[in-house]
C-alpha cells in the first residue's frame, strides 16, 4: 500500500509596496528606491502619507551579477542637505496592525523587524538625530526623545538609541552595510551585516511607530532598500 505524502505548507506572506504602507494590511513592507517614488509621473510618496523633504535618487552602478563581494553602489536615496527627511505613515507595532498581519500569517506575530541597506557617507559628527530607524507615535526623527529604535553616529561609533536609552556599536565607517533592528517584547536588538551590536530596553505606551530617516548639520545618509516585517 502506497504512502500518501502531504506537501509541506508554504509560509504565506503579504508584501506591501511603499505607497500603500499606510493603507494596506500585510506582513512585509518595502521601499525600493526608484525615480517613480519622487517624480510627478510616478507614485509620489508625499501623496500617500509619507513626509519627504528635498530628497534625490542616485541610480546604482558598478556591481557584478548577483555578487555579494562586488555589489557596487546600489540604487539609493540621497540626503545631501541639512533637514533632508524621509518618514513613513505611523502604523507599525501596535496590536491592531499586528493583528491584520496575523490574518495572513495564521498567527499573531511576536517581532517587528527593520532591515535597511544603507551607508553613512559622512559620519564624523556626534549627531544622534542624523540617522534612521523607528520613531514613536506622533514623533519626528528631529527630536531625540521621539526615537524608539534609531541608528546614528557619535563620530567614533555607530549606536542605537531610544528616547530612554542608547547602545554603542561598531566603529564608524562610510561603507554600505545591511542594518537590522529586531523588536520583541524582551528588548530591541540591532545588527550590522548580521553581527549583533547589542540591545536596549523596549519602551511602552508609545506605539504605533513610523520608519524615519533624517540628516542634519554634518552627517549624511545614503538609503537603499527598506524592509519592515512581522515575524
């Protein structure tokens, strides 16, 4: 008698493009830098609940084919002036948003993750408001006390801060890295190229949050793809 094999169930996820972060339920939220998100002929993020100030797009160049050792310069958003701002709708991390994700996942998620391919083209100043990450409910990256989990340079090291705590990580450089922030009920952990840099405590009563990035007087950011997801 033959054995009937039941195919393993594939994980189901819902992917949301940048213009729909504030309107569509999903598990994975993406921003892929392209001219379409900044030009009148495309999908202008400012028309969909985002705040964008004086940002520009730089097209990628110089990479080998699917080569992690020679990735060149990827498509990215350039912040080249003080005050340049990118901030998403405020939707992530409260129970109602996670519950919407659960209808796709089949379970209520327990973690919120942020991954950004980015570089600090200038990282020589101790500017804790020049950086990127999660920003509390009605807050702004311009206010250090509004940070929930925000990556910055203090001129010597990269760090992660909230409005209540900070953690010091690797020495600063100007290279492209894959940065990750992982939020659970236990703490907030951050990574550079897969290596844990440490943790800070999780703040309460300040959710939901947005993704925000901003440059001020000295430090400058180059932002590649942005991925926010529940797990």
